């Protein structure tokens, strides 16, 4: 079974426009938990926000 973090990355690779609420609904955790995952992923250099909160998108940074 995939961890929440892996599920979030997978969903954002498919649709980078997803909000925390939409991701939370799809994987079955709270939007607050998703926001915490987003913050950790950004701190780890795996995720970057492009544009504003509304109308922006997420970029998943794949490191080799």
C-alpha cells in the first residue's frame, strides 16, 4: 500500500492543479494533513508551487 506522501506525489504528477482539499478527498485524509505533507515536500525540495494559491499549480521535482 502506498503511503500518503507517495499518493500525493502521484496525484500531483497526474494533475498539478489539484488543491489540498481535492487531494484530501481522493486519498481519504484531512486537508490539513495534506497541507502538512505539501509543506514537508516543499521543504525536502520535492514539490514547488508555481503561481498563486488560486490558479497556480504544483511542480513535482524528480531528482536522479
